[in-house]
C-alpha cells in the first residue's frame, strides 16, 4: 500500500487563517442576525408544494441559528458524495487504500449525467485525482469509480460511525433509473449535513488528518451558483480569499432537487449550513424560484458572518 499524502494544510489553519483579530463584538451584529428574507422565500416555496429543510449552526457556540424541518430525510443527490470522500480519506490514512492506485475508466459503466472525466483523454486516473474531480466538479464517473473501489457497505458503515442516522448513500450515479434501482443517489437531513461540515472544519470527522484532507478537496468545489453566489468568491480559486472568508461547500442537483451544505466563516462569526429544496421542476421559473431562495440565504449568511 502507498503512503498517504500529507494534507497541505491542517483544519485548524482552515479556520484560524480566516478569523482575524478585527472580529467585531457580538453586540455589533444586533439587527443583522435575523433570516427574515430567507424564511419568507422558503415559506413561499413551501406554499407551492415544495419540500424544504434548512439548518444553520453557529460554529463558536454550537447552537442552532435557524432550523426548519431539519430532522426530515430528503434526497440530496451529489451531496451524498461527502461521506464517500470521508471514507476514501480514512482508508488512505489507515493504509488500506493506495492514494496512487490507478483506476481504469472502462472498469465502470459509462455515465454522462455530469462531470469532466468523460471528456478527458486520460483513460485512467489515480484515486486522489478521482477524489479531486468528485469534490470539485461533482464528477459522476469519478464518484462511481470511488464507490466501486471502496464499496457502498464501507461508506454506509462510515456514515453510521459519523452518527448520521438519517443519511444514506444508496446508489451510484446513473443516466436513467429503472424500477430495480434505488430511487435516489443519496438521502440526508439538513441537521446532519450541517453537523458533518462543522465536524470537518473542527477536525472531528474521523481524525484531524482526514478532516483536513476532505476539507481541502471540498475547497476546490467550483459550484458557487446557489448559496455561495452571495460570497463573490472566484469559483475557480477561492481558498486564499484576501477578504478573510473561509468557505467550503458541496452542492447536489437532480430533477426537482437542489441541495447545498457547507461552512462560511468571516471576521464576526462562522456557521455551518444546509438547505434542501425538493420542488416540481415544471418550468424554468419554478427552478429560478428555488435558486433564488438559496441566494437569499447566502446574502443573509454573509450579513451574519461578516
């Protein structure tokens, strides 16, 4: 087995380097710590028949800032790959998975629902590069290759070890789902998703090394179109932000499903958050209405932390 790569930065640096000494007193945030617009947007979605779940947790206090049906299990699409990445990083750290093991693309069934690997000429990639593709672009083929390599039972055991009793990785990505296939890729609750991201930045997901490695992979995520659109970060290079923001996230998308979870920390405060919206994707306007709720949450999260 190969030697696991050393994480380039530990999890403490992920938070500490972004939380400057110019942090404002908490009383200065009075009047900016409500999520009135978010609640209004989510209520309007619920009135149209959408299923909505939201959770925001203050990282310093560990208390809930906002919660709405955060215990309900809903489909989370590609966001279910985060526990997969945690299992991959844990196996690398334990020495049971060689990070440079080469996986052939032909070893998995072709899938075209999204991602980059299907468009690359390279017919095979090492495990660590597949993890980068899965985290940064939600690559379906790379994710399926990792699922095949470590196995769904191992990921499910890891989810149980993380204490996520309302979450599950059910299946790989598929272009079409038949009657014999699982109805969704993954399920989860916003409470557990927010807790998982908090554990990553607090070095509590398996170990400090595993937490740092997964957080580093997720810091490469290029989908900043939902909650993250309010951060004004560069989607292709947003780790070293000159304005002192710490941000990692993962999104999930499927027909009528939009999900995002992550951590956002600024000079005033830090939060972990998760939002799931399951809606009738009947027109572009239905989709835009759902997306706007995510962006509204992003604006109010920025007001909370900055």
